[in-house]
């Protein structure tokens, strides 16, 4: 009954969102004009900030003038302004009408986390993009209008700056600002996102979601999260069924008393019937997997591009042959694409929210690269993205590599491929080469080891992890390698907040130290020098390689021929 009332009561809201979606579609026809209007809107909004005044930024300037005044940037370009904002001087980067709501936390290339400003206008654009995505997905799968959603979010108010600004995850802020009617669509209540312990948070999300038989869509960014939750459901299935039957929440998990109190009204009612349904499923299949407990499940929304695409087939083991729609390319810094179809990692560029520029992938390291506007891209080519946002980031190199797969109107469709050459990310940890060097050098110094060459790379597995490659002569004893691996892993957790979170939640496994045959680096270096034409003096050894195939290729192609078999036993 509630779903029918919600559906008919939401007719006006859906009509408004569909009008917004049609307006967005109309913007795609003339990408160049839309993007230049977006740039002017951003520059006007922040024209009275101290940053804009110092650099002479005005709403009337051309793209060429904008580029001449501002070089390509990264977070360090605005770190001083961000620090001033944390202290309460918001006009250092923002115009007075562009209210700061929170800082989104993300890992940076140093040990310091990045504090990304989230403003009122940024949030408005962000929510509109999600509404366009959502109405398109639900109209493509009409039964979703009458079913509920499992969405996994996080806390937007983990702590506060000295001036009192919340710091956390933007998904938590969006949830906190939803109306009560909209909140009834979600099977996992907002307070669950405030649980800090990952195991407790996962269990509580399952406790709430599994009590609901009417789930039609599951949403989270990384598909590895859904695999992990499915395994947790199997592990705790008896406890989950008992909690649902009794209207309780297990005391075996560390959950703040205030959160328990806020959840009480959603879980306090015993549901013997639902518990019995789950018992029968467990008896029939041996487990309580999402594919069985949610018979109306029609759509899973996750990232599908880049390395996370490897999780999709394992995910189907738990969710069945359900439709999958890409979540869209997004980061704390901004939403970049809006996918409008199932079964593709490509989405159309969100041209009305941010101003985008692109550098051809093979020119990224150049001192004077070609820089293109969105309408100038070529289908089939790869690019790095530069963002200019209402939150005060200008020509910001987010280090994402995308491929242009086509166009809607004159607006490009983009598919995420991978992070840039000096960043690796399997589950969203965005590990930087500078962090890797700091952690490994620290571990080697602690053990008084003198090592000239090493490389870290990601390894696929359940869960995936990172592998540190060192020649056997540098670390000849197994115990030394194990000790070094633990030390480097611990230091990476200190240096990268997202690596730490993924390790603690189990989405990333323990770092591994592998002794490769002596002489491997010599052959590897010769190969790279011949390939890139660099002299020995110019050679820069890659301390982090983001490609999953690196380890296998290194051992197959560059280890001494007599030692290319069974290198793990060496």
C-alpha cells in the first residue's frame, strides 16, 4: 500500500525530473555552446573570491583567455586556499553566494588527505545529475517505480574542521537532505552510513535490506563491495534471520548507541514471515544470496569500467543474471559522466555541471600538451580529463584516463579506462607513486636494506592486493620479505586514507613481497631503454605500475630464461 501511495504521490516529482532530463538531453546537441556557458556560470559564481581576483578571472573571458591566465593544476595548486577555508575563510576560493556545505575526503599524492569543497551549487548540480541518471534507469525498468532501493552510503560528518565544517563523504550529505517520502524508497536507512566499523556497517545494512522483499535496485560505486556483502550474508545468515524474526540488531557488532536508537523504529518490529522466507531459501540453496532473497531485483548500479570490470562476473554468482547499469564516472571532485543505457561503461559527459578539457593520453607528460574542448574529441582516442568546477577547482588534472566511444549530439560519450601512469586503483584507493616510494623506502631503511630497484603493482584475486617486486639477492630470506611486506602495508595505510579503509574492510588483501630472479631488472631496464630511446642517465624506474598484467609480463618476458618457471619457489 505504501509503495502505491508513494508512486501516485510522486507523479509531480517524476514529471519535474523528466523535464530536467529532457533539458539535459537538449544541452547535448551543442556541446561547445553549453560548455562555454557553463564556464561563464562557474567564473561568475566565484568572481568575488580572493583566488579569482588575484588571477583576474571574469565571467566574460574566453576559453583562450582562461587558459592563458591559469596553468593546468592539481590539488597542491589550491592547498593553501583550502587550508584557509578549513579555518573559516571561505572567500579564499569561493564567491559569497556559493555556500560551503562540507569537505569531501579523498586520498592525495602525499600523506595528507585532500579536502574537496562541496558547495550548495555543486550539490545542486550533483543531485540533478543523479536524478537524470535515476529517472532514465527507472523508466527503462518500469517496475523499479514500484520497488525499493538498496543504496550503500557513508557519513558526511565524520569530523569537523576548526571552523565547524563537516568532513566526510558526499553520499551521506545527499541522504541527509532527502525528504521523508524519498527516504521510504531506500531499504537501508541513512544512519547506517554513520557506523564507522566496516563489519558492523555491512551487517547492519544487510539486516535492514534483507528484511525487505521488495528490493528492485541495488546501488553502490564498486562491485567488490557487493561481493563482500554477499559473503557476509552467508557468514552471518543465521544471525540475520534471527534478528529479522525478533526485531533486533545483533549486539556482536560495534554500533554507536545513538545510531542504534535512530534505527530502532525501522527494525524493532518482529517479522516472522520474512524470517521464515529466508530460512526456506537457506534450506533450499544453502545460503541467502541477493539473487534469491530479492525476487523483484531488476537492476544493479555499479562502476563497470577499468579494472573493476573484473568483478562483474564474480558478482553475478551472488546477484544472478540481472541488468547492470554503470554508476557513472564520478569522484569527490565532481561527476563527469551520466550513463543512459545498460551494459556499457560509457556515459555522456555532464556538460551542464562542470567545464571539461582533455589532453591526449600520449601527450600528458609533455611540457606543452595539446588541450581540447569536449566537442573536439575523436572517437576511439584516449584522453586525460581536466575539471573546472563550481567548488573552486580550475583546470584540475584528476588523472583519469577515458576513451571517447562516440557522441550524443556533439557531446562525447566517455568510458573510464584507468587512473594515470603514476596512480593505481583497484577498489578506489587511488594509490600514488609518491606514497609507494615513501612507504617502501621507509621499510627498507628500517631493515637496513640497500635496494636500487623495486616496483609495486596490483594483483587480481579474492580479494585483490598489491605485489612488491624485489630481486632475490636484495631480500634473500623469506622472513625478511614477510616483515617488509607488513611494514610497507602499514605505512601505506598511514599515507593513504582510502587504502586504509579498503584494507580494513577486506576489499584489499595484504600486500605481498615477491622475490624475482636476479638479473630480471637488468633485462627489464634494457627493454625499456630500447623501447623509449632513453639513455641510462635518463632512465626512470617505475616504482608503481597500475596494470594488472605487469607481474606476469615481468616474470614471463624479463626473468632469466632458466628461471622463468616456478619463480615463487625460488
